[in-house]
């Protein structure tokens, strides 16, 4: 696999221990929000890629019912194990779990919906990946792509990176994978460049509450920021955590921004 995919796989396998922490409830909120924007009915087939622990796959499986089918694909087997456990607890028998690379998927155009939430920006060639997903949508079916909007987790994000920069400037990230798709027009252009049609894009401003400064540190541990955390020594991790927690408390920060861009494209029934 491409180095970027291997890095994402390693990062999110490590982040699995905090991924479903209550501090990261936004995964479920936006996964469900993505599914709610589709026209799923009982019996539909859904392909959910970059599935994580099932934030969008599980509500999709509930909506399509026992006569439907949901295939959940992710590179991080630790996240999928949690999704499988949750499906079992919910009594869902229509969810298939698959550890795999979405660029290697070769399904026929048989899905009523293909869904990717907070994942398309990890693909080395986003246009080619989107073309591949669009190809697997059946006539009259839909493709749903959800990305982060601007200022993700601010002001907590800046506080974290400033603390990292002071101790380990070599780890400071000046660019996040999702930065190229925070603008609605960028998401729309990605879908159009991949050959998608009937594209609708919705930018939604939002925030996520922090019950305490510790919540933001759990976000660090349960997200893509985990790669930076794990690259530090234990002493550096403790120092950065202390600075982040103290700064959030001193500034009385009780929420962070979670702006999102939802996009859907619908195939013609004559495709």
C-alpha cells in the first residue's frame, strides 16, 4: 500500500482504544447525519468505506433492515472489530465487515448508496478514488462524501500544535490531510472531476462540547492526532498533555469547532 495509507492504518489501529470514547461522540453524530441525507429504504444495498467503528455503517444497516445489505470496509482492523461488536449487540445480521483497501475494491455497480465519511482525504489520488466509488453506485443510487470543514477542533487544535511545536518542532504538522477539502466548492469540484452528477453540497457549522479539558486530550488520542502523540517520548507526551490541559482550563474553553461539509451525488436511472 501507499505510505499514506499505511500511516493511516497504523494511526487508527492505535486510536481504537479511544475512538469510541464519549469525548468523540461527533463520529456517530456525523455518520448518522450522512445516512440521514440519503434515501435509504428497506432492502437497499450500501457500501460504507473508511467505516471506522460503524458510525455510518450501523445506522445504514438499521435503515435497510434485514432484507438489505451493508458492506463496511476499513484498513484499521481494530476499528472494525469494534464495529462488529456493536453490530452484534444491536442484533444486526446484515452488516458485512471487510478489512481492505478501498482502491482495491472491485464490486459491480450494485449499491444503492456508497458512503465515505471523513476518509476521502486520506487517499493519495482522491479523484481516482472517488471515480472508483462512483463506479460502484447503481443507476438511481447515491454517493455520499462527508469531509471536515474549516477550523477543525479549534481552538484546541492550535493549542495542541503550539505545544508540540515548542517541544518537538520536527513533528509540527503545517498541513492536515483534510485541509484541501474544507471548502464546499472543493468538495463539489472533486465529485464533478470524478464524473459524478446531480451533486449537492451542504456546509454545516457546528461545535462539540468539552465536559472538561481532558475531553480534548481524548480527542487527540482517538483521532488522526494519535500519530503525532505516539511519535513523542513518554515524557514529551506528558509535557504536551499538561500544557494543553492547562491552557484549555485557563482559557475556560468548553467546546471546539466541528464544521462539516456533506455532499451527495445521484446517478441517473438510465446510467
